[in-house]
C-alpha cells in the first residue's frame, strides 16, 4: 500500500494521488502535515489531461568528492515563463486548483478529470545514480531558476515533506531482490583513483615463434565444408545420399572410449613452459584461451555498451526475436590470479563447475574428426591394438603477447589453404534438448535435426543459439590463438547431423555488426590493455600475492564494470577449486564406467542384506546398539555454525567501478560502428574506487550472489523451464520413432555415399 501511494508522488500522471491517506499512514512531522491539509485531494489523473509543462529533465549536481546524484527535476516548457512569474507574485489560496488563464481542455469541459496543481516547489522524481564521475566534472551545475522561488513558509514545509518521502523511497530500494537488475547503480562515497586513454593504434598482438608437434588436418573429406558457406548435411534428407562416410553417423559411446590415453589438460598455473616463456620475454601475466575469455566477454559488454546482437543471418520465418546474450554468458566472471616467481597465472574459477557428458564427448569427437577410422578405433576400450599414452603426440600451442600478457591457445586442426595461419578450432555442438538438460541427457537423445529452417529440429535453431550463447566465446578464443574460424559438428550424442565452418568475419557480423574484422580486432586488443591496467592497480594494492577476481559489467544506462579482488592463500584456492570435485568424479565414474558401478551396486546390496541378517540375529532386548549415520564428503551443520562471523569491513578488498567514453577519430560515440583499420579508436577510462568498505563488500556480495544464481542452478529452475523441457522431451520421443522409420527405409534401399 505504501509503495503504491508513493509511486504517484514521483509520477503524477500515472494514477491516483492519495497523499492525505499517505500522511496518516506514515505519520509525517507536524510542520509537514500542514502543507497537505486541504491542499491535496484524491484526483484521478488521465494521460489526456496531463500538463505538457511537466517534463523530466536530467540535472547533474556538482560534487567535490566521489559520485554525486543525478536528480530528475521538473522543467517548464518554453512559453510559460511569464505565467509562472504571475503565480509567484500573486498569493493563491491554499487548496484551490491553479487553472489560471489556461483554456480548458475538451475533456475537462465535459466534466472529465483535471489536474490539480500544488503551489510551492515543483515535485521531484526519484533520484537516479550512475557511476560517471568524469561526466559530472565536465558539466557545471544548473543554477536554480527564479520561477521556483515561493514564500519561505510554503517552501520550507514542502521541501521538508518531499525530503521525508524521498527518504522512505530510498530506504525501500535496499529491499530489492539481488537477482533483479536495476537501471542505475549508486556507488556512494567513492573517489576517482585512476583515469587515462587507450588508443587502438598503440596496442597490438605479437606472435611468438615456437616449435611444436604437427597440427592434424580433417579426415573423411570434411575439408570440403571449410570452403563452402552454410551447413553440410551428413546425409541429404531428400535423396538420402551421404555426403561423407556413414561411419560418422554413429558416435562411439563415451563408456567405450579410453580417455586415459589422451593428454591431460594443463592449466596456466601448472604450465611451467608458459611461465618460463613469460620470464624470458619479461611478461607479468600468463593465461590460456579458456581461462581468459569469460573476463574478456565483460570487457566486450563495457566497450560496446551492450551492443545488440545482429541476427540478420536468421530467416524471417524464425519466430525467436531475442537479441541479447544468454543468462549464463551475462553472469559475473571469476578468475584466480596465482602468483609464483614474479609471474601471475590466470586460472578459471571452478567453484560452480559440474561434470557432464559433453566434456568427455568433445575430447573423443576431436579425435574422430582428425583421424582415419583405423587409427580412431585404437582408442576403443575393447580394441586388441590399443593406443598407449606414449604414442599420443603432445599438444601444440600458439603463444601471443599483448602488453604484459602472454596468452596460450591450444591448436586443434589446420589447413594450409585457409587465410592467415591456417589454424581453426574444432567445436562439437550438442542439440537443444541435450544442452537444456545435461544432467539427464538421456531424456533428449531422440531429438533430431531434420532440416535447415524452423524453430525446432533445424540447423537454424542451433545457429541462433550459438549466436546468443557461444559466438562471443568462440571469437575470443580464435583471436587469442590467431586462428581463422571454427569447425562445428552438430550432434545429439548418438549421431552427427552435419558440419559447418564459421569464419571469424561471420562471427563478427553477429557480434559487431560488420564482416570487417578491424572492429573486433581493435576491441580485443583494447580489452586486453584495459585488463592490464586493472591488474596493475590490484597487484599494486596487494603485491606478490594470489588474488581472486570478480568482473561484472552492469547493463545500466551508462555501462559500468565492477571489479573486485581479494587476497587468497593457496589453501583457500584449492578449497574453492575442489568444491565440487567429489561430485564431478562421481559423475565421471557413472559416465565412463557404468558396468563397474552396476556391479559394485549389486555387491553393496548383497553385503547390506548380509549385514542386516547378522544384526537381526544379535540385537539385544534393550536396543542399545543403534546404527550411526555417517556423512562423508560434506560439511555438517555444527562445522558451519562453529565458524565465527568475520567483520568484512576490516578485510582487505580491492573494489573499483570502471566507466569508459569511446571516441572514433576524435568524435564521441556510444560504440564504434562500420569501423575500418584506417580509423582510430580511443577509450577514455575512469577507475572509481570505493572508499566505504561496508558498501564495497555489500556490492561484492551481491555480485557473488548473482553469479551463484546464474551458474549453480538445479534441474527444476522454474515452472517455465520445466514446461519447455517437457516440450523438448516430447519432441525427442517423437524423434526416436521417426529415426526408427528412417533406418528401416535405409535398410531396404541400401546406403549411398557421394564419391
């Protein structure tokens, strides 16, 4: 009730104004109650009779320290200045409507509703805050207009009243749910600590020439897809002719693939060769393409001012119209900066990681696409000629420097006929039903891709989802590795449906709105340079220490990035990284060794039956021997409650807000468009430090909570998601029946392969 009563105060054209009831409810001070007595009545306000002189105008108030408020005050329209002067000189009786010499509107002449105006100061809208200290300095404060003056008594009473109401409204804002985004942030008690300019002409990438193993090429004639835009069907749906070897149509199950024969993934902090290269070339930060892309995504949001996605490649008949990134991609990003021997290694934060079948399937399918059939069959567990780990060639990397960064990218495939280095990345893309429920992937195995277009069971649907969920990550990995594009294989875990090569210009068209890669290249280099500045500030505050970072770009009217860093020990890092280790290992055992687990389960049941029979024979009459329930691999309630609460305000925290101004060839722009390599892009950045530790920790906690809500979700998130999954399960069930009929037809006609 209070919120509904307060809302019309700030927006008088939106509904009923019932301030007498409001005064009674909230118990205003005595001197404020008089200003409302008899002067305000309940008046229905319609949009037709709204006073056109009530226009919201942004007023920037000057501030000497930190970020001040941006108040929205009421401004009169031109041509009504003289009328306002008459109102200020002539004393009007309190409670009368100010109709003045205005001609009555047609609606009011018929007895319709009219606007009742209040003498004194104009109403003010609620205060909106934005972290733009450099803009506030550039714009001087507006002088107070003369027509706002009124009698001292009325002015004091009204100002006290509305200040009191605004105080109530501001106190209500703190109760807003954490997961809901606000249109503006309010970093109070802050001070500008650092600002500068980054120029696109002064940053560049420098490749390092290093010897490595030969990068494999595609097998089964799949290289045809590299030089033909669009999707290649594995089997043409109309003629049933296979464009490639039918062996690709049946994927080897993960339980039959020997993953122990593959090379283990090495993180940046564990890569001693990468660290030595950084020391040799005088670089301070090292990272891999997989650990850096999540943070670089938030720099893209900041520098591009949340540029809408370009879905012009999607057909007009496709019903989805969303042009924003997915929730997981917009979630705050967290990384560790692990210090050792003067070098900081960037590792991805695995606090909310979970295991799924796609992690394993991606590794096995990469071997499938780059090996002949005979060689790939050696990875099967039941093979008599199994491949040994010693026979597996080591991984090959591209190393690139930018500023103080040394970046590493693993190379998957190569074709010398492609532009540039000829390298490209391999991506295995599961269909919609699998991605929506990776924990219970078996419920979506029947989902098929039957054609090019359509909302479901089409390549168009998978391409649209890649634009929203994967293209940004893929394009950043391609740029880190100096590659040409990505080769995508679409599958449903059991069967491959088709292939598509997506070049970097094609991804840039969806992300940056142009096929010229100059804009994406400049943004990538500026992002790495700006990240370099952030790490320099943080490492200066906490020198020679490992840090945990959180990055989040808020989708506000003026985009703002929050950066938080806190010192952590190696023990704390390991505890966070291994938070879900037991669960991940359990899922891996279930996926890779289902037969062994089934046998173990049967043995456990037999053992339990034996123990129950033995215990029933030895139970005493007093019943003193009661079984104890032990919980392993988890924290008990006593352990959690025994931890004493910490005073967060005393803990060290690096907290800044980053805002930028973009200029192309010296002209300010919201974001660059139609950018070419001949143009110059300057980024004026401002780092604003939080001087209030309590507020910094509060915003940091909200950032962590938003990340948890986005990444650590259960299977049944919402009713809507459940309904959507049920629909996908229904489609998958129908797809299984459809596939059986297609296989029967193919058995009768035989298999035809395009030579």
